[in-house]
C-alpha cells in the first residue's frame, strides 16, 4: 500500500537564452514533484511542469490530492483509476479553482503521473510496456471519459482500441529502431542569428530531420528573416516548425502567417490565445494548407474535444505534465485517433515520460510515429535520462516512467 508521500519543489535555472520564447523570456524550468512510496520501499515519481513562480502553489495542491491515496494499494487504485481521476478532479472545493485547469489540474497531473510510475515499477516493467499489455477494457478503466459521451463512449473507446490489436505487432519494430525526435532547441527566442545557424547545422549533423524556431517578435521582419535562415541552413528536405507561443492576436496572426508560409513550415504552433477555438478555426481556413499545431497550453480533454470538433488542428500537442497526467493524455490520444489527427506531444517533461507515451500511441492505438520533441536542458537532472541516437529516442528499458530526479 502507499505508505509515505513526499512533495518537492524543484527549480532549475537556464542560461544563455535557452528556453526563451516570445512570451516567456526568462523561464526557470520547474517541477512540482510527487513521490508515492509503498510499503515495499518502491518510490513512484510524477510531476507537473511550470516556469518558476507558483510552483510552490502546485506543490501545495498536489499534497492535498496525494494524501487521499495514502493507505491504498496501487493495484487497487489503478484497476479503476478513471473513478479516482473523476473523484479528485471534481473535489467540490478544489474544483472551484479550476475546473480542470490551472494550479489544481497541474497538481492532479503530478499525482496521477506518480501513480502510473509506481504502478509500472511495482510490476517491474517500463511504462510503455505496461500500457501496451493492458487489455482494451483494463485501459478504459484507467480513463475518465465524462463530458466526452457525445463523441466517445466507453464502448466506442474499447472498440477503437480493439480495432488496432491485429496489427499492433507490425508496429513493434519501433522498439528496435527508436522513435524519431525533432530538435526544438535550435531557435530559442533570445538566440542571435549566428547561433541559430550553428544550432541548425549541429542538429542535422546529429541526425535530426525536423527543427523548430521560436517566432512572435514585435518586429515581424525579425521572424521572417530568422525563418528564412533556418530554411536556408537546413535545406528543403528538413521539416521546419514555427512556434509563436500564443503571442499574436488573430489579425496579427492572419498577416504574419501568410508571410511565413514562404518557408513552407510543417506547422505553425500556438499562433494565438489557446482558449480561442473560433480564432484558430478562422486562421486555419485562411492559411491552409499550412496546418496549425495546438495543445501546449490546452489544459483538459474537453477543450481538445472542441478543437477536434472545429477541425482546425493539424497536430495535437497534448502534454501529460500539463493535462491531468497520463490518464487524460491517453484520453486525448483516443479522441485524436477517432478524429484522425496525429499526436505530437509537447514535452514539459523533457521527453522522459512522453517517450513511453508515444510508443504506446503508435503500437497500441495505431497513431503514426511522426516524431517527439527533444529538449536537452535538464538531461543531467534525471536518474535515467532520455537517450538520443542519430536523432531517435532509444527505447527505455528500466521499470517505471523515467521521471525519477537526482536528489540535489
């Protein structure tokens, strides 16, 4: 049973402009960490991602959620985790602070992710294997599908998962070849032009075939110049993504996105306010066939449902340390599978947890193995850091979700 609980506020300063974007100029990469220790001494670690200030508030909320699980057996909890997720996310007083968003939902992500890590460690397998080996019914029992009944019933979810079983073994070769990554660190907002050129060359030399640039400057000409630098340095065969981090209003986005289309971006990411589904629909129609990528700041499955219904997202960037954790990530992946939209996660976890989830998405749910974002800046902080070889994530073999942090 879960015997002890530890909540930790871990913050990591970056240097040299790393992590900067048009809105978040001076980030402090931070984790609100939950550790659940069972009576055999196994420690499950989960976290939510913030940029510094307020991380302590997420920790306080995580402690509230975690204490409700004390004294319970992890196998019992996970056999019906959808019930627990629904119960905790709708706790009457905390729900008022959301609902299903903000500090309380980030806190739930931290606790949820610790539960999945403890579960996988208890079974002695990597999280990707645990999830792949679950039956359709067992998997759906870990999910809360409330507020989705109009588009995805429990019965439909089971049928969707079962429909991929016959071909799942054909997709297991990804475990040997590795899951493709893309380099999101070539073009942080505060980097100068020469550093961007240098980073692009290094990324291509390291085997990456997709790169991302931060845009959203006050001077649109700066964005256009930098985007052309990346395209010229990378060449025509490399995928180039552009990320505005919500900086533009809709009128601004309509204007600048048309100009940026000249570099043939693979997607334009977070062009405007993440809650404004209608604005994204207008923009998507105006700049087609350039697709939009949406999700870094989308907090829950209901808003993702709205984006999918609006048909304005070319890529969904669900993040298990922004959503309510692994459970809600899987729920969103199922929704995307139904609507035929690829999932390319945002990695507030630096890819540690998501390297497991994309393998699950591909093998179990039949999602295309496109690529997974790679951010290297906190690699040295993890007990089992992600391993990248020739631009691909090597399959993790250690039990758990790879989220354990080295103690300071």
